[in-house]
C-alpha cells in the first residue's frame, strides 16, 4: 500500500490493492461502491460483500488487464473514505493492446454525497491521471460510463464529451409473452432448417476457432459512436473466461447457431450468479452479416429465454446493455418487452 499526502490539509489518497488490502481499506472501498450503486439504482439489492471481495480478488489474475484503484480520505482522516476511483487498462499481453492501448476505462470516480463540492473529485482524478502518466504512458484518453447527473456535470466541466449513449435495459419475465417467444423459436427454426442450435456452458473444441471469429466480427460491428477501440476475443481468452467464471461461481450459457458447412452464424450469452439469483445478465448477441435478416437473432434470443425459464426459475428479469443507436438489437429487444432501466452515457475525456 502506498499512502501519499497530496495536500495535507485537504486529502489523503491511498492506492487500493485487493490482494493485500487491510479490512479497513476494503471497508472504505466497498462502502464507496455501495453508495454509488444505491444512488444510481436504489431498488437493486447489493451483492454480499464477501462475494464482491472474492470477485475482485479473482479478477486480478487476468493477464490482459491491469486495474488501478484509489481511495480518498478528507482532511487526513483515514478512517472514513470520502470516495474511490477505479481505472482499467489493457496490458501488452492482450491481443487487442495494439488498437486499445490509448484508452483507460475509468469504471468509477465517486465522491460520497456529504463530501461533494469541495474539490475532492478533481483531486482524485488528478491523482489517477498522474498514476497513469507514470505507469501507462500510452494512455491518452479515458472512457467512462456515467449514470449519475453530478458525474455528467463533472465530466462536462472538464471537457469530456459523450462518445456513446447507452442504456441498461431490462425484461421482466412476468411481463413476457411466452407465446411470442415460442413462436419466434419455432418460426425461425422453420425458416432456417439447415441451422443447428447449440446450448453450451463451454464452447466445444471443434467450434472454438470459428466461434471466436464470429464473436470478434460481430462485436466490432455494433455501433460504438466515436469510441475508437477494436475488440479481439481469441480462443485463449474464451477458455480463460470459462475457467474464471467457473472459479467465481458464475454460470455461463452460450446459445449459438451453426450452419451445414460448419460456420458459426449467430450467438448470444448469459451469466448467472446465484447470490444475485433474481437477475441474469445477457451480454453479447451477434449474427454474422451474411446471415442477418433471416430470424437468427430472434432465434437465439428466444431460445435463451426458454432456457432461462427452465433452468433458472428464480430469475425475475434479464438485464442487458445496448447502444441507443443499435436499431436492429433495439428492434428485437423492444418486441420482447425490454425497457430502459438506466441511461448510461459513455464519456470520453482526453488526458
Ligand atoms: C442485432 C443482430 C444480432 C440482429 O441479427 P439478425 O439475425 O439480423 O436478427 P433477426 O433477423 O432475427 O431480426 C432482426 C429484427 O430487427 C429489425 N431490424 C433490423 N434492422 C433494423 C433497423 N435498422 N431498424 C429497425 N429495425 C431493424 C428487423 O426488421 C427484424 O425484425 P422483424 O423480424 O420484426 O422485421 C445483428 O444485427 C448483429 O449482429 N449486429 C451487430 C452486433 C450487435 O450490435 N449486437 C448487439 C450488441 S449486444
């Protein structure tokens, strides 16, 4: 742990390392993220602290990302943190380091309500920028998902611009018309008789290469506004994530389609954590360009819903994040009944 007094009368900023942090520092960090999450989404239950600690510790093992975390304490009082910050960068080990090394993802920059308006956020941001200038000189901009209005004002005042308007969308299963879902699954299967639908928790070895190619192709075709990154999802990363999810107790389901020539045409994936068993998160959905407009997007989404109904009866809603400008994904989601739950603006801040 390194403790540095930037302005002794104003604040103390401490770097936070999950692998070696004391209980007091854990408490400060988790209280900061709890407060942020409660302010952003007051009804959403928080994950048990021990589970969150375990998730953060295990995430440290990812060779493709390096995470820097900070706590800020007011007036040299290092008992109660006033806020925290987390920024993540790709490491040279990452296959997309070449295209993404200029970007730091500022996942969180948070000051407690009672400590706002005293310049602590600006101090904390300055410290984060100094750290990256020293340790990650390739980083020239932050991308930061902002939910709270004070966060938007903070970014606007510093010349931040909105790169992408996104939203967390939710589909409550109690509102879902299962007849439509069953009709989509059956209708799309009739329209695509040569297509095989696979439901797996680990991508089979024979499809791994092409699944990785289909994923990489489609994820980079989603509208990204003026975000300048390119994503590569290699077979090695797929296996790494599968192993990590197993260790973390995250149940992963992938539903993908394969054509008669062996090509992977479409895919969707979800993650379920029993400690947050009221919800399930749907991540990437993609259909390769050559196969679009034939109902495969609807097919994989419908089949996933039927899978969730059967395997996870405790789930109350599906949560997914989409760009507001993603017309085709929004069209499918709206027809199913997904509704916007939270607006999330992805800010770019040049540093
Ligand atoms: C989103 C995506 C998966 C859809 O795949 P698809 O196989 O073409 O989907 P389907 O054929 O099953 O259905 C597409 C629906 O969207 C509608 N749609 C397509 N483009 C649209 C547009 N520009 N505006 C409005 N609706 C549109 C279609 O009309 C169709 O609905 P309908 O059957 O009621 O007419 C595909 O476009 C894709 O892979 N995009 C890139 C990756 C991406 O952005 N993924 C989402 C991020 S999570």
